[in-house]
């Protein structure tokens, strides 16, 4: 009789573990999907940065070749200074996104390994919820860093788009004076 009760309890316990297992696997799949979305946003941001780095460098090169006068109107000087500041902003954003990329690759690998552990019921099964929670927190931190970098990128693009016509008009006026 005791053996029968023990077997029934063992079967019930095993079925509970399977319920947690499916929930845990769903959590891991959701994390993997979130990481892939973050990777897409990062790639889009990196591509955009590259485009604007080229635009800034091109206009900066034209500015260096064209400028021969030592006097400027104050507004032109402010626009040029603000524009020159963008030369450092875009590379800094690129560097930040490269670090985010590294973190995303590591998280993706960690999520894959944890998912395999859960799937195969290996490792310390009692700590799976703790491990999942840790990975969720890490992905959340990466998302925050990526969103901050992306919002800074959008702000820098808006600044560039506001300054470009002004600096370009100034450069055109230099060519007209020649």
C-alpha cells in the first residue's frame, strides 16, 4: 500500500515538474524572441550611424577645404561648432552599440544553454526560476541601454538635420563669394 501511494505521489510530482517545464520553456522562447528584436534594432541603428558618419565627414571635409575667412557671423560659428560636435557623437554611439551587440550575443548564447538545460532537465532544476529571472533582468538592462542609445541617435539625427541646411548654405555662400 505504501509503495502504491509513493508511486502515485511520484507520478503527480513528475507531472507538476512538466507543467513548470513548459512555462519555463515559454519564458526562454520569449527571451530569445526579445533578444532577436533587440538585435534587429541594434543593426538598424548601426546602419543609420554609418550613414550619418559619412554625411558628417563629407560636409566636414568640404568645410575644411572651403573655409578661408577668419571672420564669421556669430550664428554661422554656432552652427559650425554644433555641427563639429556631431563628429564625436556618432562614433561614440557606434562604440556603445558595439558593446550592446557583444552583450546581446552573450545573452543569446546563455539563453540557448539555459533552454537546453530546461529541456533536458539537467542542472539544478530548483534554481531554474532564479536563472530565468536573472536572464530577464539582464535582457531588460540591455534593452534599456539600447533604447537610450537609440534615443540619443534620434536626437543626434534631428540635430544634424536641423544644422545641415544652415552649414550647407554657409558653404554655398563661400563658393559664391569666390
